[in-house]
C-alpha cells in the first residue's frame, strides 16, 4: 500500500497546523475517536460568524488550545480560545487590504488558508501582501508587499512553511500576470529567492541542475521561445495552488497556472512553463525538473492542484512518487525524483483529449475540439475549472485510497480577440458550462492509487468545491455547495452522517484533539469561489457567460442557498 | 466628400414618404472631447426635505437614443475589456449590468462618472484612457443591457456565442438604487 514519506508526514500530534495537514499533502488525521460506528451521533460543539459573507475556501487551523481562521477579503484573522465554553474570540488581526484588490480577483475574493510555524501565523492578503502574525498576541510581526494589484496581481493561496522559509506565489492568470513563486525568510519576510514561470532561463532559475525527463521540456530559454515575441511577459503560469515539500530530497513541488490569454490562437507554441509542475531546490529555488500536464493549454487548465507525496511499489520497483488529480481530468503518478510519468488515468468524462503518451509525456488533444476564432466548439469535457479545481483531495494512510472531490461538467467555448490592458482581464474566450453525463454536477470519488483505478463515487447535484479530509476513524469528510457537511465510510462510500449548515460549503475541513482530549471536526460554511460566485456576487443568471461561463451551469443555484460565513465545529455528545 | 452626391438621392427617396435619418456624429469635434461636466448625486436623499441637486445637460439622451452610439458602445465594451469583469451583463468579478440593482446610480450620467472615476471596490478609473465621447457610448450601451434605451435603437445581435437575448429584446428594468449586500460589515460597498 502507498505510504507518505515519514519525513513529510510525521506522527499526528492532534493539532492541524497547515491546510494540507503535512508537507506530503495527505490531509489525513490519525485521530480515531470519531469513527464509522459513532459518527451518526456527531453534534455541534460551537459556531462562529466570520462577519464576511463571501466564499470561505479557508481551513480552520488548531495550534495548542487556539483555533485560527482567516476570512475572504478583507482577510481578517481570528483566534478562538478552545479552553473556554463556546470558544470565544481571543483576538483579531486586520491587515486592511486595499479595497480595489477586489476588482482584480478573477474568481471571488477568496483566501485558501493560514499556516502556522514557530509561534507565528503566516498568510497572504488579496492585495498582494504576505503577513506574519504573532500566534499568541495577534501582533503583526512583519508584512511585506510582493504583488502589485495595478497590474492585476493578487495573492489567494495558502503559503507553505518549511524550515526557515515561507513559500508563496501570485494569482492573476486571467489578467495577463506573469506567474512567480518566491521564498521569504520566515524571520523577517525578506525575499530569499524568486522564480518566474515564463521568460528566460535565468528568471525561471533554470541552470545546470535542471534535468527534465521528457524531450519536450528540454532546451534553452523555452520560456521565451515557446511563445510569440514578448507574449511570455503576459503569459500567466501563476502559483496559486498547493505546495509540497520533500525534506529528504530537499525539493519543493509547485504547479503553474494556465497561460494567458485563454485564447490559445494568440500564443502559438507550448507556452512554457505554464500548466505544469516544477521541482525546485527548496534553498536556492533552482529548478530540478519540470513536467507540462497541458502543453499549449487550450481550455484554462491551470496546473496548480495538490501534489500528494507517496512512496509505493510500482511494477515491482519501490518508487518515490507524486500523485496529482489534474485539472485536465487525469490522475497522474509521477516519479518525484525525475518527473517521469508512471501513469495518467482519467477520472472524468473526456472529449477534448485522448490520453497521455507515456513515451513523450504529451497530452493528446482531439483536433476537432481545438478552439478557433469565430467558431463555437461544443461539448468540451472537462471544462475551464477542470475535472477538478483547487479544492484538495485527501489520501487515507489507512485505506490507501485517494478521495477526490470534483466536477462533472462540459462546456461550449468560443475564442475571440482581446486587448491587453494592464490591470484588466486578459481572457479572450466566451464560455457556457453545463452538467456532464448523468446530469449531476459534482462527485466525490475514491481512487485506488496503486492500481490507478476508481473504487466508488458519490454523485452530487452541484460541483463539489470543498476539500476533503480522511481520518483513522475510517471516515472521509467533505461539504457540498448546497450546505451539507458529510461523513462517509472511507471503504464503502456510504454517507453515515450529514448536517445542513447555513450556507453552501466550499471550505477545507480539519480535525483536531481539543484541550479536553476529545476529537473535533471543523468546517467553514459560506458559498462563493468561481462555482458559487453566482450567489456570492449576486450575478444575473440570464447571462450564461457570467463568471466566465460557470453561471450557465448554476442557474438554479440561487434557489438552493444564500451567502454566509460561519464556522461549525462538531464533536460527539 | 461623398455627401453632396448622396444628398439628392436622399431627397428623392424621402419625397415618397416620411423619412427621418438618425444623425451620426462619427468623429466628434476635438474641442468637444474635453471632459463633460454633469452634476449627479450618488444618493437619493439630501440634507433637507427636497431631492438632491442634479443638473444634467441632456447629452445622455442623445447617446441613449442613437443606434450608432449604442453599436459603437457595444464594440468598445469589449475593446476596453469591460466584458472581462461584467461578462455580457451578468457580471463576474464586477457586478451585473443587466439587472436593476445600481450601487452607484443607474443613470447614464452616473455610469459615465463610474467609468471615468472608478469606484472603491475594484472598478478601475478610465480617466485619460478612454476618450470622453467613447465613455458616453459605452455608458449608453450599458443602459441598453437592462433595457433602458429605446428598443428601436438598441443592438439586435452579437458576434459571439449566444449568451442571452439581444439588448433590443431586453425587458426594461428601471434602476433601483442599492439592493446588494456588502461583502462585510467593515467595508460597505
């Protein structure tokens, strides 16, 4: 059975100090007080209003006897005292981000969570800052600006802290923003290294150590030569998703977002280094290998999803792998020391691609589904948000299965000319999404990593836009956009308990051992994000192209839920 | 100069019955390109019992009722990436423009001001970026998205995939000030 490397997934101490739980990104808790036998009795322990009714994509953290949660814009950080009845507020920290930043956030004004290390909470703000806050007092330790909203840059991702560095990247793939990731000193926020994901090798930190596995990723200055002249400067490749870290190899793994603009006719070439994954030396940022999931991306298939680090036996050989449920609809298993693709199997209905050539590493696009100017291309599956968007899956150390919350959507797509105006959207495509085969729009899927095949699926009416976690109690927790928080038997795929929260759920569950020694489960309720912006931003359902075409698939959604922003914490009675 | 040759033809055609041609100000006098000065309020209340002081020139009506200006506005709406944030009127990162909820006022003068000045929660300021007559054309087109221009003048088709019924088929929805929920108690829109 696959297992995460011990150095990246240390024994559980009952806390939950980073959204991904550990550097291997497994989101698995060893707590087992709540199990398949008693979960049906789960009850509300306490609630808390975040005071912000936009999409709550964040994960509530627990460090010691304190819970920390960060809101969407205006990115307020709250600390709750778990030792007292009702978990009253200890303090709040307000970074007061610039209100104008809301205008350059493509897909709701979300934040994907804070991270704790060495007495400090680190997180990003929508207006392009990274902040460090004293976890005990709520005092600001440092606050540095790394992005410029006037060029369309925002920060929405949860940073990763490893050793003495904080890693964060920018959002803005829909604004022609050139993507980067940087390492900041955890001590004072100063930049240790910064790597761009388009442009000349020296900007990308590509040097003699760079050894990509496939020929398509080998060459000099591919970040320039795989673009029309200068197009790489507005080329996207942003880092707004999940980071993993392998302490043994000292490698940081990060995906790169979609190339800009969406209209692929304006950027002939492979558009390196977008829609792929880099392995970088964690200390210097030097690139070690790269693999491009979607060369010359045609459909906004950002490569930013979670990378789950596992060790397993593959065809008789022990391999250090990285598992990635990718936006283009395949679960990839890559050798994380070399970037070789061991397998890429579909987990979504596919019409626009025909598999991955394991010899060349290339995704095979279906030519008839390639967008052309002045032509509507119909029945493209999966859609722009992909088979699966940012919302992270969980690997159970107990069952060896990966639990993938995902979409079941298809779309029509037409590209059109677009002007680059800094600080405004740079998209050039009109989109209409609709439900995929079966008519349901979301799925929670259990996936057998070792055998690269699906095990069971739970269909959901709306896209599943929440993350998932697993526990040693044999459970999977996730939430639905119409507000149900669910506990599922991890082996059988049967829903054992569910609770209807105030708004829809697009957040990341967490579980922890409270100061009383008992296990708790936490989730933020409050719909939004790209899928839920029709409710969070009061969009007009008569325009199917609203929210970049997502509204067409969500016309009935305003009748299913309303806005919100509430923390729910559950326990056994 | 083709106009002198066309003029007799028009006289002949119009002689057969009533004929009113729409006037097109294709390229405005550069002197008129200076910023217009309309006095509008963002509030429907004022200190005292009367309505707020509003003094408009009436220029807005000339734009709203003119098919050429509305058509130009529709083209410019895409050229200046308005659709990137407001889609085809249904909204995205910016609010919808085809409904009746107007955070900063729904008159053409209010919309011109919003484009020119920007608005605090994300609308960029386009002052100095879009010539003034084109701002008026965009604002007139925005009015057409909610059916608040004459149907005979509103655009009747789009060049891209069918997103929604054409502007000239839009049921009129007169502006209602406000009506949207601010994202947080700390930052009212």
